[in-house]
C-alpha cells in the first residue's frame, strides 16, 4: 500500500465512522435565510450573533475603506504593512474592553496559536480546560511547555495541578464561552487562582465579545475583571460581523507579544479596509443593546419551547444552544431530516466534541425572528418523538 492508498483508506474510515465533513455553498450574504444549491434554507449555524455580517452599513463601510485604503496591506505589520486606521482600531478595541493596549491579528486562530508560545516555552507549564478550542490546543503544543489539561470547569483539579507544579512560568488558558457547549468559564475564580500561583490568565472571548457584558464589551467586563495578569483574545468575525482578531492586555505585555508572536510577525498584515470596517462594527456593538435584548428573547423562546426527552438541551445562556444526541449516525440523521424541512442545523461530531456526545449546534442570531425559532422548536420536538 502506497501513501495515496493509505490516505484513501483513512478517508474511507471517516465515512465508516460518519465523520467526513462536507462544505455547502451559500449563494446569499450571511443571514438566517440562505440559498444552498438553489434551495432556500433557514440557517441556525453561523456565529453572526448580532446579525452584523450582512448589515448594509458595514458593507458601505467596507466599500468606503477599500476606496480609501485599497485592497491590501503590502507587507507584514512590522515592515510597512501597518496603517493609521489599524492603529486607531487597536486603540478603540483596547478602550472598549478596558485594557491599556491591543494588538490586531488576521485571525483568531493565529492569535491563539501564536500568543501562547510567546508567553511560555520549554520548562514552563500551561494549564488548560479540556474543552478549549483547537487553536488554543495547537498554541500550547507549539509552545513545548508542559501541558496540563483539567476536566471541564473543574477548578479543584486545576488548583491541585497548579499547587503541584514547580514551573517558574505558569499560564492558565481557557475559553470564556465554550464553542460547542455554550457554557461560560468562571473567570473570577480563574483569576483568583492565577493570583495565588503567580500565573498568567489568557482567555479566548471569541463567543463572548459583542454579546456579553455591558454594551457587549465581553465576558471579562461582565465579570468586572481588570488585571495585568489577564490577557484577553477576541475575534472580529463572529458578533462583530467582519474578520480578524485582537489580543488585549497590559501595555508591556502587548509590547512583548508584538515583538515575539511569530504568527503576527511573519505574515502579511490584514487589508486596512477591514480595520476601517471594524471601527464601524464596534460602534454597532457598543450601541447594540436592542440587538442583544432580542437575542436573549430568542434564547429564552428556544429553551422554553423545546420539550426533549431522550436528547439533551445543554445548559447555556448564550446564543450557542447545543442539543446533545450522542450517537454520530443519529446526529447526522437528525441534521439531514431538518435539512429536508429547510432547516440548516449542523451535526457536530468527534473530534470536535468528545466521543459519545455528538450534537446539533444551534446558533441563534439577532437577525432571527421569533417565527424562525418557533419553526425549529416544532421540528425538533416532532423529530425526537418519531425517531
């Protein structure tokens, strides 16, 4: 068997385990109503939590930004690819989340996978929630620090690991809102442990920024936290509706990250037109209380309306509302049955989630209407009963 044969065999194994992924092509802008292969669908699968990805005001800002700044940056940020509009965005983001300084990245994956190796290395220790996002896991592996993964939200286990560690440099890493479960890390308790054991605390607020906290300032703001130990990562392609990410923290911490983060240094900077658009997006987030109120009403409607017996609606007060089914094949079959009814809800399977916990990941958006959620509720209640 040659290398190509081995690869084909591995693809067949994915099929046997109901684990092969497939892309779908949407012919409309990001919104609850999609058109896939000529078919109109009602989508519950994007992370566009405030409905800004298709907001005409941001489309106009993007066009204005392209006219003002062109289509590309031309170089890395530390050569000639950093522009005044990006500097303005970093200052705006830092002030918005209550930090001294921020650093703008091309993607959240690049931020997470690059920042961790800039903070810790061989002989150091990283302590991570077992359900952290893959980008955090990859960053930890790239750092070559000793990796300690504690059971999901188990602070007693984390405390024991910290007490047992003799590493001089320690870093606690956690999602704020866990992307496949929708639950929220106890940030105040994590910071307290970081203080007690002289550790950094890095939190990925990908699914909290724009949604949680006063004016959507994020999970740390909701918890009332501000500390030099706290390093916040936020993404700008979810609630913000555009693209990119940022890391925010104490002045010298961000300076160090700018000097040492390889995924920031050795890549072409994002187009400045995106920064121009993101400045408009932050305004929309800051003044988006009505969007957030509608989103919370949708969440309540879904949770009150579902009456599941075998399947489990996991506890979550966020737009991520997972329905755990368990078996891979059944989760796929339910997603396909919903698809046949014009409802687009993704089935999430291992390795994204632990074995035996395959689920539907329902994502709600402020762009959804109550009637949309009612339609999904009716379909799920019926499908569980007949399967």
